[in-house]
C-alpha cells in the first residue's frame, strides 16, 4: 500500500511511443549492412535514439548497434556505433532507411485576431 502511494506521488514522465525502421548502413572501413531499427520517438522531423540489429554483408556477421537518428514521416538517417559479433570490435556506420509508425508533425495554427472593441 505504501509503495502504491509513493508511486502515485511521483511526477508523470513524458511518454513517447516507439517507431520502427528498416534500412542499410554503410560501415566505416568498407562493409555494408542491412537491418532493423527501433526509435525512441514516433514524431516526424525530430531526433531520436535508435537501437538496431544489422547483418554485415561482406563479413557475414551480426552487428547490434545504438545511435542517433533524424526521423521524417517515411525515412530516417542515423549515425550508429555497432559491435561486430564475429570479431568483437566496435565500428561506426551511417544509416538510411524507411520508417513505420512515424506521425506527421502537428501543425500549429495562430489564434484568430480579436475584433476591435469599437467595431
């Protein structure tokens, strides 16, 4: 009971829904990979954290990665740091791909002007 009361007093954190992507990464050093991404946000025209899993085509190795991405309504661009599981070495990549579940930015409309008091 005390734990429930303590949890109810905690401030509510802003919650963002995740979104997903599928794309290609160009690995610094010459390899290319294909993979999936989960992004920390689902709003377009914003930055988001990205978690991914790629398959490197030349070295035939799996590559979990983390990075920063820019999301648009239907594509993403990211910079990522990955771990090549066959060599246990870190590498860097630049990714590009398609997104799913990203919401269009909300248009803000200015308030309508008030009529003057003498009119």
